[in-house]
C-alpha cells in the first residue's frame, strides 16, 4: 500500500507509515505524477483535490485532516468511485479557544465588559456549539442562527435578521457551500451588514469565501462595524493588505491549529483509511507528543475585573496578539512574497496546546471566576 501525505498533516509520516509506504510532500506541490501509483492521499485545505490532480492515478481513497471540504471536488470523487473522508469537529475546541482569546483581548484593549453582551453565532455545528458554550461561560448572552438545523426541527434557533439586529458581536462558523438549499458563499454581504446592530463587532474564523470582503471594507469605513477579527481570507495565500489594516486582530488562518485540533484530524483520517483498506494496524500518537509548555499557572487575585484576569491567564497559554503581530510583518511584502510568507506562517506554526492541558491555582478568587475558567476548559486546583 502506498500513501501520499501532505506535510502539514500533523505526524502524517508516523501515522500512515504504519499502514504502508508513505511519502510526505509540500501541500501545494502535490502533483498528479506523485499519485500515479498511490493508493491513498491525505491532505489539508491547501491541496485542491479534483480531476486535474487525480485523473489517471491509482488513488482509491482521499482524506482531509480538516473539518471543511471545499478543497475537495466531492461530486467528481463520487462519480469516479473514489472514497473520501473529512474530519468534522476535529478542530472545534481549538477554534472556540481562539474566539475566547479574541473576545478577551478586545474587552481588555477597549475597556469593556463581556458580561451581558450579546453574541450572535451564525452556524451552530461542532464549532459554533462550542463557541456558544464558552461564551456563556464568559457571561455573554448567546443567540444562534442555523437554518439547516432549524429546518430539521431543532429548537433554539432564530432568523438571521433577528440575530444580526440584536447582537453586539457576530461570529461566523458556517461551512462554505456555493449551492444547495442554504448556500453560504458570500453570506456576509451588503444586506447582511446592513442588518447589523450599529457598532457591532464582526468575527470570521470560518472560511474566507463566506464573507464579501469588499462589502466589509465599505461598512467598516461607514462606521457600521466598530471592530473586526479575521482569521480567514479571500483569497489565500495572497491575502489582501487592506483587510489586515482594518482588522483589530488579524491572524493567518490558524484558529483551528492547536496541536490537539490538528492531531484529531490526523487520527480521523487514519481511522477512515484503516477501515477502507481493512487494515488491522493501530497507531498510538502519545509517544510523539511534546509536554504542554504551560502545565501549571498560579495567580493571586488583587481586585481586578474578571476579563482582565481571564485575559492574562488565557494569554499565558495562547497569545493571540503574537499571531496578529507576526502576520502584520508581511504587510510590506509584494504579492508573491506575501503569499509565501502566509503559507510559511501556517506550515511553521508553533506548538499550541489547548486550555485543558493547564492547571490553575487561584488565590482569593471568587467562585464565579472559578466557574468561568472551568467553563473555558482549564483545570483548577
């Protein structure tokens, strides 16, 4: 059995070599010639999988270590009896922790409280659901919009216009669908932004293609939106400098890039590949994992408000402002160099562990603050 694996698939060599001969290649340079005698292809979102890549090859199985599948031509794969798999929910917790870091950074930077603020979550699947739970832990009021789930009879969802009009923050967590009953391509367009509560804060950590960024620029210049957080872009990797410049927080498509998020994607692909080829081998990633960089934190409460304390503790584990600073270093670069810089930031992203790897000892903390930290996923003494 022969496997071709994109280099950004965490521990791809270690995992898939237990199933057969495994060749690891840069994501964007995987070619048809590389796949002529391959049985399986394992990728992430930077590799477009379609007829141009696979026609005439021996590939029988494709898996992506990402929740999104817009880089796969699923119709073509199905028509040609090539099995495929994705990794739904693999990075959901990672993205929700990114949102927590962004919200706390904005609250401290601009001196406001998140308590009793309303956040509208557009798309309440694996990611949106976790974001909702963490926002409630921060004391926020949560409104949810998810037409497919509402149509299936699930309760608790509101029409989009109601959510937009009532929300202080709006965060997108939808997949990218260009067709079907609920297309999301350019969902956030002029009409979307016109319905926003004046001064709302807009966050997109879903897919670049779900937002009309020209419309976003116009409404931001008009003062409709007060703050912007962007982790995803359109296009990528040659991202637009005008968008970076208007964003309060701008990061290089890494919201889901915690070590656990990427590992979950690898494990999901491995399980599906193993099942498809009916292989008995299993793989244990634990010997390959580094210890958490921040296993323990101690903090003495001295009368600071909750957002300040939470921001300090979260930043010790994940400093979102460091990701913002490094992306802005690419602003002076011309387009091709900027695209290479963006890809390198993602490919060489430093290890980031999730909150559950850190135990916190608080002195003089209220029960309410402890409850918030536990809701965010930290361990408490």
